[in-house]
C-alpha cells in the first residue's frame, strides 16, 4: 500500500522531469517554450471568457427562474417511459449544460436519498456517463473561433440521452 502511495505521489513530478529532460536532450529552449505556451494559454482564456460568462449566467438564470422545476415536471412522463426516477431528471437536464450545476444537484440528491438508494446509484452512474455537451462546445469552439457547430450539439445530446438512459438500465440490471 505504501509503495502505491509513493508511486502515486511521484508520478506527476516524474512526468515533469521527463518532459524537461526530453526537451534538454532535443535542444529545445524549455523555459522559452514554456513562456510562449503560457502566453498563448492566456490569450485563449481571454477569447473564451465572454462565452463562459454568458453560459454561466444563463445557467444561473435558468435555475433561479424556476424553469428547471417546470421542465422537470414536463419531462416526468418521458422519464417514466425511459425508467428514470423523477429525482434524477434535474441532473439529466443540467448534465449536458453545466458540470458545476449538475454536481450541486448530484450532491443534494445524495444527501437527501443516500448513495445506496436506486436514485443515488443511477445519479452516480449518470455523472460518469454524460458530457457537459454545451459547455464543451462553447469552450472548444470558442477557443478555435468556430461559428457553425453543425451537428455537434445534436450528436452530443443524443449521446447524452443514450448515456443517461443506459445508466438507469445498468443500475437496474446490476442492483435490482
């Protein structure tokens, strides 16, 4: 056990040393290259900042307005057909939009129903089965200045729906 902890603690420093050593062997000006990358990273951060602020503002307004509750009620019949418990519907709605928003709902659900409840297990599998699709699109397309997302959002949402539905099915098959 101590050996695994030691290996775990040394992994990142070892990788950093390996990168530095490789750069020195290849004759790359390591520090200058690092500074250039940092400058580029700051530029990307400034380019995507308006997109992030807009996305986070929209998510906060969506939740605070009560629209999440209305949408949860409207989707309850469909969730019933997919065999999703109504308690996980807000998580299923927010997961493609916001990682932090879905994490807050997830934590609240676990505190309320417990991690070993069917809803808690389904929510746990859901958290690992779906991507924050709109956040990812906003960040990557914003960073690359792509304006036309074409079929990215639709394909991502279909993948999220499949992941969310199969997570409920898998939990039911394994635990119930």
